[in-house]
C-alpha cells in the first residue's frame, strides 16, 4: 500500500473520549475500585459463570491495536488503493453532486449519534429532520405519506409487494417486469423464497424494450384474482421510459395494486411526471432509491429506500398495512406543535410475529441528509440537476449516433438521462480502453439486453462539461464518422407539467437550523445513554473521518474490481476479523441491519434443509418469549407462519423462562421431544434481554443438532462477550453482529444500522452476496456454491463497514477483550449499587450474574403511590422514563422485556464518576417518586416541549405538509449541558418547582 501521512481535520487531543485507550473513559484506578465494590479482583471473574469450554483462551489473531496516527495513515492508504476515474456509471445507483451542507451535517453529533426517536420530547431534532425528508419527497412525488426510510430500493420494493398482498386479500402473485434492475429482482427472489408470494416475470417487448402489454394481459388472464401487485418502473433498467399511464390505469381496472419505481431526482421541475399523476388516479405505492440525494456512491451504501403510499380523504386505511416508521404532526400537553412516530402498532417491537415487517433500524440519517440536500438545492438547484443529466444525455446521444457502429438499443423508445447503445465492438475491450483514458465509460448490460455488446451510459451533474467532452472524444477516436440517426423524444404526458415550488434557502440559515435541531437531542458523546439492549456507546470521530475519505465515498459499486481494491480490502478484512471474533467458518458482510441479519440466518437455514431434501418437514422455529420483537417477526417474514396443521402447531413455538431469567431447560427438552424432526432451528439471544448469560446454551445447541436443526444466536448483545466466548464452541450455526451497537456505528436517529452474519461450516455454501478472496495481493469476488441470493442491490452499507474496520483496527485483540469486560464491569457495578435500592427483574433472578445490562423496577407500594397521584400503573414506567430527560439524559429502555421494568445498559464508554452520578440520579428519581409522585403528570419539564399527545397523533394522522419556510425550532428550557454539571439535588428542586408552575 502507498504510505501517506494523514492530516486529520480535527484535533483528537481536544475530544476527551477520543483520546482514551480503546475509547474507554474509566481509568485503571476506576476499574480497580469498581471491581472491589462488587467483590472481584480481576475482570476475568465477571465471566466465571460461563462454561469454561466455550471461553476464548488465546489471542484471536486480530493483531496489535494501531495507535491513532498509525490508524489514520493506514485508513488513508487503504482508501488510496481505489482508483477514482471520470465516471459515467449509474444504472442501479445514480450518482449526483453532494451539496456542500452535507459534510457539515455529518459532524452534528446530536443528529449522527442519537437513538431512534422513541422519546419524542428529547428527539424533536431527529423527528424534524425526518419530517422534512417526508415533506420534500411528498412535494416531489405528490404522495401524502412517505415513511422514514427502508434499507434500499430493492428491499423497499419487496415491502411494497407484501403490502399489496395484505391489501388485496387471498392473493399470492406479483407481476414483475423483466426490465427492473437485475439486482432488485435477485433480492425479490431471495426474500420471496419459501413464502406465500409468487413472483411472475412480465417479458419485455423485443421491439420497444419496455413492458409487453400483450404478455401482461395474457399473464393476468392466467393468474387473475390471485394477482396482488403490478410493478411499474418509470425508467427501466435499459434506461427507457415506460408507458406509466396505460399500465397504472390497467392495474386500477383489474383491482391490482400498482407500485411505481421512481428515481426521485428525475421528478424535479423540468423532469418527469410525478407518480401521483400516472394514469387517471396515480399509482397506489411508490418505491425508489434516494442515496444520491444525500451522499456519494460509497461503493453502494448506505442506501436510502424510499417508500410512499396514498393517504387522503379517499384512502386513509392502506397505510396501516405498510412496513416501517412514519412521523406525524401533533401537539404537546400545552398545545405546542410537536412531532412523534405514529402507527407503531404495526411494528415488530409491538406486534412481534404479526408485524408487517421485521425492520427495526432503517436508514434514518441518510433520510436526514436527503431532506437537507433537497432543501439546499432548492427549486433552482433541483431543476439544474435534472436538466444537466438530460442535456448531457442528448448531447452525447447526438454525437455518438453520428458514428459508424453505434446505434440506440431501441431506436423508437425515449430515454431520459441514461442511454443504452448497441455497439459493433467488444464492450469489455472498450471498457478497458476507457480505463486507460481514466474513464469509466459506462456499464456492460449485454446480459439483461439479451444482445451482445450493449453499453449503458449514465449522465448527471456528477460529471463536468469537460468530462462529457472527453467521453465524446474517446468514442470519436474509436469509431469513424457515419450518418446521423434520430433521437426519440418523450411525449409531453410523461413529463412534469407544474413546478415543485421548493423555496430557496441560503446555506448559512440551513446550517443554523440544523445545528438547533441537533441541540434538541442528546448524544453518547456527552453523557451516559442508558438504553438497555441498544449499546449506546461512544462513536469515535476517526471512524467517520475514515468513511469520509474520497477514495471510499466517490467509488461506484459497479466500478471495475481492479479499481475498487481498497473497498475489497475492507470487506475481506471484515470477513476475516469476524471469523476470528466469532470462531465461525465464514462471514457475509452484505446485511445492512441486525434484523436483516436475522433474516439472512433463517433463509440460510431454509436453504440448508432444502438442499438436504427436508424443507417440507422443517417448519418449526423455537424462540424465547423474551426475545427481541425482530426474532418472531423475522421468522414470519422468512415463511415460518404460525398456525395449526393436523392438530399440531407449526411456525414459531415459544420457549419459556425460569424465574431466574434463563431458559427453562426442562421445557426446552420437552419441545425437542414433541417437535423433533420438524425443528428447523432455534433463535436465542445470548446474553439474553435480561442481561443474563444462557449457561445451558451449548446443551440446547446439542439437542437442536440431534434433530438436524440449526442454531441461530441473536448477537445483539455481543458487547458482553466479544473476545470472551467462542461461538463455534457454543454450538452456533449462524449469528449476526449489530455493527451499530457493539462495533460503534453511530445510530443516526434510527439508522442506518449495519450487520455481519457469521456461519458454521454447514452454511458456508449458502451465503448471500459475494465472498471476497485474496490471492497474490489481489482481491476478487466469488459467489457461494449454493448461494441463497442477495439482500441488497450491491455490497451493503459499505461506508459502515469502513467505520467498523477502523474501530477493530484500533482495538486489536487486547482492545476487543477489554471492551467487553469493561462493559460488563460497568453494568455489574451499577447493578450491585442499585439492587439494594431497587428490586430487580426477573423477580427470581436477583442473584443471577448480570452481564452488560440489567432490569430494575419499583416496589408495589411505590406503584400504589404513583397510582394514587394520578398516573395509572400501566403508564408509570413510561412516565418515569420522562424524568430521566429532566436530568439531561435519555431514558433507559422502558417496559421491555418486562412491562414494569427499566432496562439499563451503560456500555464501556463512561468513567466511574459518570456511573456514580447516574446512580445518584436514579436514586434521586426514586426519592422524587416517593415524595412527589405527582410530578409524573407533567414530566418532562426541561425539554423543548412537554409530553407529546401520541394518542391524538395516531387518531388524527397528519403525515405531510408543503414546505414554504423553515419550521420554528423550540429551544430546550434547560440545555442538557448545564444539567450535566448541576447538582442532582438542585435538579430535583427545579423539577418540583416546574411541576408546580406547569401543573
């Protein structure tokens, strides 16, 4: 690698947590004092209850931790292994100029590091950014309801199809045009396997290159009333414009839900007709990719899956069948305008196996950036972007069609900003000649075009005029002059007829606005963020810096692999590192979230059983009742539908817990005896959601294997055992790791998350996506022998893999073990200090060893007192969570997995002094609840707004509004910063005083 000195744009010495070893704030003295307080001498004793045979005894092989400057130099060198050329690549991922405000927003830690806005009073900043995103997309598309994002276009399309199935009862068929992107089709096929969804491909008309309307009618006649959806790309994968009006009206006439695939950038003024105006009434749903509104190509991710559905006086119910989060407008207790998440009763954390999807983390921060990017461009900027792509496409088409040997693939069908040329020379040789001229001249689409030597060239504002001139000159050097040819033009009904009417803002006012929004949130940078099961640890700045290097941000996912060696280096090393961390045989880096990792795992299980000829009988998955909601939702999504067949349950079968919090092993053995050959596998979180290690896990795994089942371990709580427990010795066949938890990816207000899935030898041949191999210092990619397909249109959330790789290189063997042991030490220290003051849950497990998190509750007498003061017991824990906001903190996880519990996870990021202050705060909260329980009626008191009326928000949904100005930002009544330094007793007095005033 080229060794270059990296120059950081910040001073790490001035960032307290950045400047600590392994980003751990507690000192050696802190750690010794905490160990003494819990009666331990060494950190190893924290894991003495774990079966010794499963512990990692030696170094994992991650190497030594890199020092800070050494790490920066290394990451710069890796990025420089990529060759960035003049790019005319687009295809499945357009690339546009990144507005200059975007890097500024990426440094607003109040937005980048905050959690999902489940506490709206402390999350108005994030909610406002997502509200802006939804409104900007609404203005572009004409759709009234845009959700807060899905993973990417491919998965958004699958979720839309499943929505259509729910809306059109007793249907199983979706009609998929042959002309959608092959990447999207592969994801659909992967996700639909072994579910009650049949994908039927509608052929392309060989003359026009668009959907064959005659074939569509024939297919519908065959499947008729079983058809749920028709997918309609506005621009297909050949770059051709479909007859969206005819197709949309046909769908309406035949009671088929229509799903439009859009590129939202092309809907700006001067662009294409919005999907709300296709046909007489518009399509029912829209999906698309929005990454290019926000960031550069980043080797494909993180992406931004756009999903929208109609919500108006004629249609208020379809939205309830959709997936993902929506933000709605409402009022707080005092009548101030406020925002909150709505329609949550469809989601996995509430509906579990009956949820509309298993999605949890989405692409929230990319949505935030997209909304800001649209505002920064404004009406004129958006119009310029869409116009430049169109003008450049027309210019190049005119010039190239005058050359001998080049013609349009379909000469009578209009294109917009991407052109497919049929060329009478070897495309691969032509692409190589382009590379020699420092250009990626386009993408070889011969396979999908079903014709030799077809080149697709994409045009946006990413290129310069000089780039375009160089491209034309390149082709003129390769081809002789010929006769000119006609360029087909789109009919006016395919074009936008009215302006979008976005206001224009200057960058300074947008920066000030978003800074104010960031200040409405709290960050793990500043204080303990005690959300149990969420691992809200410090997110190192150097990880973000590494991910922002141009060598990573500016490379297209369809660039030649020879030019993407730096990206492949990151993916290969990530595979290898997680093989060592987990002890398992292979790793896929394609999943983009923990929930998607779970789905990968179960799809691998299905493939394994299918390969062995057992798919018909392997129809049961064992899942603990205390599992995260994603587990049962994932099982349902994979096709394990819970129902009775011949008097026996199939699908999800629940495992009970003992009073001490561990799985009931006797009941587990009974389930093995009862379901035996039908068991596909088990999904068990370890440590579990009570922070307790399942000491019988290996015995359970052995029993599952005895009936040819497979073992999925939910790795959401890996921060407790990374570097400590060998998962192969534990009997694990598949595990995901949440990179946005254990491995320091910032949460971004709800996403993007990220994940890897590691597997045992049994599942290596079924892995999705690509495996990266290294031979003779060169990286290449291969597909697994029996691959299950793909879960992302490209390589996954690549930029997050850069962050994760950077973090692990900073830790090495020593750091990974230290990370986990200090996380457990911090939690056990808090637990031991608090359990004398608070009862713990599970009720029979107070002496069970805790690991990274724990659950506390209140005595019955306290709940009685709270009820007498006016707060019903069922609301008490949620309202107690609001009191944490008054101390400048985020709340712990409330009412999960125990209805009357507070789940607390401190992570390894905080010093003993910070943990001690947290103890003082939670103890003070208890005293307030004893002396003044009435304060719960008015909590929180110091956030920008009072308690949000979420009931009203869900009853009278307001999901979008036209943007004419920037919304007012209500400041904190007391900022979290001053609250952090204020005496705990003084804060208590202020809370009581505020209640008297506000009550």
